[in-house]
C-alpha cells in the first residue's frame, strides 16, 4: 500500500537490541534480475524470495520510513531502535529483491561515507500470499509511537454477513478506493498518514453452530 504491501490483501506486516557502530559497506545492488512493476497489468507475482522479504514487520517499516526520504542504515537503525548490523541484514534483503535501492553515497557525521536507501515502490505491485503477521507487527509497532493525545486517529470495527457476491463487491470497492488514493501525487509538505485495513473471517462466532442455530427465538441475530 505504500509502496508497501499491497493490494494483494484485497485481491485473493520488534524487539530492540543493543546499538553499536554502523558497519561500513559498499552500495548494495540486487543480486539478480528484478521484475519491473506495471500498474496496468495488476502487478506481478512475487517470487518466494520477494514474498519472504515482505513477510517481515521490520522490513515493512523500513520501506515506510524510506518512502519519501532516503535514509542511511544508521538512520534507519536509530528510527527502529535496532542494532545497525541487524538493520543492514534487512536492508540487504530488500535491496536483493528490488524493494529498496541504494543511492549515491553521501558524507555523514564526521565525514563518514554513508549510503542512503530509498523504497522503490515495487512492493505495492507485488501479488503475494497475505502476509498478515508482518503487516500486523508493523502496524502495532507504528501505532505504539502515535501520541496518546492524538484525537484524530480513526478506528472502526465492523461485523458483516453478506452473500458471496456482495462480499466480493465490498472487497472490490475497498481495493478500488485504496488504489485511487495511492495513485494521487504525494504532497511532501503534508503530514504523513498511514492506513491499515484487514478484511478477515470473523472467528468470534461459536464453533460448530450454523447461523440459524445462533439466531434468537424470533430469528433475530444478536
């Protein structure tokens, strides 16, 4: 959705470690051919390596952090409160799969040579199995950093019971709305916002009972 995984969710993502010095390294490049996203053909089927890369909550957060502003490994580690060596492992995985790209080196603190990385946007077009665990980890970690006094956070829980055709209509319209706003130009002067949306089977129902058995005496559901 970012430029972060992806409308595949509509069509069928951290423990801190001690900090240390950022390792020096050469610009990372993909190890093999990378599929070019094509928004007109509905994206591309993710390989096993690409799907695994997008199954990590930490890597999804890296893609979000590097969406609008290139960041070095040191800056990413500081934002995630992780060891730079740990973050470099995730960065390499994202570069190898083409979801992150290395830009020209720049001088950092004390004149050190640093490599900034930027999200390529490919993850939006990758069709993958639903990576709910990684997406949920990223969502929980990011929500934990939102100030408690922000009154403009919107959350909704909705229970649905629709026939298959109407459920598919609902799913399609959600996907179309998200795609529409994803396609709009990003205003870098505006405050960044994030959307997490999940449509999933409701497991709150009593197991082993049919819908008609859960109705009240007059046939009215709770």
